[in-house]
C-alpha cells in the first residue's frame, strides 16, 4: 500500500483547498481521493458531522461516527476507506510547524492531551462542542477557499488558532474538570508516558535506543517498555520509528534532496541503512516512494 505525506496530498486537491504544502482542507471529495493510501508524516484533525467513516489507525480498524473528532499525530499511519457519498466530514491536514506558527507562542494548557490522542485518537463530542468546532472549521475553510484574498495565509492561521484554542477549551472541560480526587494529581504512569513522548520529539534524530529514554526518565528499559506497550499498544521502539518515518516522508518529498542527504539528516550510518529502515516501515524503497508520488 502506498504511503503519502502532505506534499503528495496537496498535489491531489485543487489549489483552492490548500495553502502551499503546509495546510490542506479536505471535505468528502478530498477524503475519497485519499482512500486506499497510507497517510503518514502529517497532523490530521478530522470531524464527522453526519454518517460514519471507516479508517485504519496504525493498522487498527476504527469507525468514526457523527460528532466524533479525530486527532492524528505525525508518526501515526492512517488509511481511509472509500467514504459513503452521504457522509459529511471535514479534515485539516497540516504540520507541527504550521500549528506552532499559527499559535504564535500561545500553547494550549492541556495536561496529557498527547497521551490521550496517542492512545485514543477518536473523541466523541457533545452536540454543542461539535457545533463550536464545526463553526470554527467553517471559517478556516472559507479563508482557504478565498484564493484571491491578499491576506489569505494570515487569515487561515488566525482562524486555525481560534479552532485550536476552542479545541483546547473543550478538551479541558472534558478531561481536566474532574472530581477533587482525580485532580489531586496526575498518575505516575501518565507522567512517564508524557515525558517519554516529549523526549522522543526532542531527541529521536540523535537517540533511538530505548535505554537512552529510560535513563533520562530514571526507569529501567524493561519498565518503560512495559508501560508504553500497555498504554499505547506500541513499543517505545515503534513510536520512535514512527517519528523517524514521518520525517523521512516529509524530507523525501523534496525532489532536490538526494536520498543520501536525507539519510545524513536523519543520522543514519549510510544510505543503505536508511533505505533498509524506510522499506521495512513503508514497504517501499526511498526511490520507489518518490516514483509512486510522481504517478499520483
């Protein structure tokens, strides 16, 4: 099955649905265009307002229903089934850099949110919560579609920031307004997983050994592996590899960059080692991945 990233997704949709290769807004037709591909290396924010959508998240089947919100991290693989023509769905495909640029230093205060979406990326919303996010997404869509607006990119970022902050508010209400007993503290397990994910994002280029992360977190590799596996269904090594694969996909989309240069950036010992890694996790060699992208 072919793997595609945001650059290739952008090539599948009209200019009016994308902002360069950093942000793509998809509706029913856009999701249909992605059916059958493995999407990796990008952040996906998806909502279904009517009907159901079948998809696979890291190979596991998921059914997204009315008023479900899905948040997919860059290192996660997603495959959509062909959507029903009657479904109503919106999906924003973007990058971590675009999100940070849009937020402009305003970081939503959501404890353990990354852990929640890593383990449970599908979140059901109450009707009023879904209405708020759909309204905000509608503003984002309108700004993306207005290709002649002089400040199109700035407007998209402003409306996306509003969407993100409203999402943060909903998540805080849903997860952090608990009984005094629940608010008394975060479980040590959740702290460990959140700390692991933060360390991975900061260090996965230079350090891919589980022992490094265990040492930084003051636990044994065996304990770290057990906790991560129980919570996420993936081993620490699989999570680290997912981040490496996500960045690999993004870098390989730049045809001006040699595969050897990509291997160097990702700190592989040589091109052969990188090619072996990429084929193991994507099913394609780097060269075949590029060729497949050009045929889209």
